C-alpha cells in the first residue's frame, strides 16, 4: 500500500452522490489527538491564487523567525508537496508515517459520507505541525470554506483571494452564495480578514463579516511580487501574515530579511519557465481568458512566437475564453483521468486531443505554453523535471 492510497481510498470508492463528511473528519481528528490545531492558524480561501497566498504568507512568517507548517491543495509534482515546513516538502519517511497514523485512525463509514483527500491532508498537516514544533499553521482550503475541513480549525487570521463564479451549483447558485460559503471559515475567534480586490457583489458579502469586515492587503515592492495575476494573491498572503504576527505580539520581519526570503520564493506552475532538451516550456495554471491572455503575452515577450499551446480546462472552467484568446495558435487539448473532472464540451476542429498519460513534449517545437488546471500543470512539471522540493529559502 502506498502512502498516497490512504488519502484517496474513500474518495476513489465513494458511492454516486456521496458528499464529504465533516462530522467523520472531526471524529477522526479527535481520535488522532488533533481536534485542535495547537498553534495559531492562518487560513486561505478563494477561487484563484490560494496557493500563491499561502506561500507568501508562510514565507513572511518564516522571515519573522517563526517555524511554519503549510498545507496546500493540490500538490505540485506529488502529494508530499502538500505539506511543508518552512517551504520544504515533508520527507518521504515522515509522509509515510503520517499516512500510517491516518490509516490506523480511519473510522468506519456505513451509510455516511466519505473523507475527502484534501481533508485528510489537512489532518496530516496538523499532525506534522505538532511533530515539527511549528509556531504557526497556514492552511489552504481545498475548494470551499465552511464545507471544507479547514473549517475544523478556526483561523486567527483569514486571507481571501479573488472569488468568482466557480463551482456554481456545488458551493452555491450565485457568486454571492459562493462568497458566503468560502467566508464561512471566519468565526468569533478570527481577529482579522485580509482580502484581495473583489467584485462589488463579493465585496458586499465580505463587508458583512463579523467584526470590521475585510481589509485590503498592504503594499509590497514590485520586485518581491510574482509575475502575472498572482500579485494580488501574494500581497494578500503577505498582509495576512503581518496581521497574524501583530495578533501574536510579534514584530514583522526586518526589511533586509523580508527581501531575502520573499526574493527567494519560487512558484512552479505559476508563470514558471522550464527547459526539457531543446524545448522551453512556460507553465501556468491559467483557468480563464484573462489568465490565458497574460500567459501568452509573457511567452510572446520572451520568444516572439509560440510553437504549441497545451491546454487542460475541464468543463467548469472558462473554455470559451481560452478558445477566444488562443484563436489561430496550434493547440493540443489534454484530458485528465480524474473522475470528478468532466471533458465533454465541444472543441475547435483544429485542436488536437491527447490523454494526460500519453502527453510528451517531444516534437512540439522549441517554445511551448502549458495552461490549465493545477493537476495538469503538475503533470507538465513532472515532464520537465521541475524542482518542487523547496518554495523559498530561510
């Protein structure tokens, strides 16, 4: 049995219509001795940019001298990537040990909902934070907020990245309902909420949160921010970390130290450049027209022209927007095997189609852009051998 199998067992075997069961996750947390986080929690929710916000929050806290455990969703090249301490992925033996502890605590499930993979990684992260003696815990929600297992660990500070109408009919029937669901992690113990710029309807929801509502993130020098659309998310994570430090009575990072740590941040799969043989690849987890446009502009600025675009957008992403931006470029559409993702929408007749397992970079040209869901970008990162072990230096 692999360590990964423990986290995905119930998800794989779930019955049609089964929903994640927070009650069972809570019972399991108690059985593991992890009913409470045991340290201050900073939770990141939103529709886009959560991983970037989590990394920048963690890097800022680490720059201030805290030992930080971070749980993100999904992983980059593998599932060890989901749990990190001070930016470094959990070691193989520690990951296997965490899986073993979860395996021993898995409760019976007759007639009840399943335990979600992201929820089990959250529990494992709480356990690892205790093992590592972490001073703070940064949790990235898997998909929702109140319905996600991160809600089992009320945050002292919440970071909210841009929210839009993604997962309609699952998290809510409108963007305001989705915003309310994601913001549902905010509770009586939450002392601050830092939110990226939002649409007017989402901003109204956040303004009604307990306390003073959401506050905007502070400024950060452009040289310390990532390229592309991740800048607002990075500032949000940074601002949330400063608020957490203030609530703990800890000083912010010294300017030189902050520059050194944030300047070392690496975000594979977020406008990141990679070389594999004679091919250079720009990998970006763009999921809408605006993101596709930004990635193509970056590629053309560096290369002048693009030989091939790899695209992986399940039916619930902005496929129409991607089609409009890609226009007459040569495109290969990549389909993933995950059962919960649907690839049934009509594609332009000129597009090639390939299964993710059959994807190879050979013969695609010198300049390739890979765009789409994080799961797909992770596959591309594997193909190029990207280093995902450490996301920042401390």
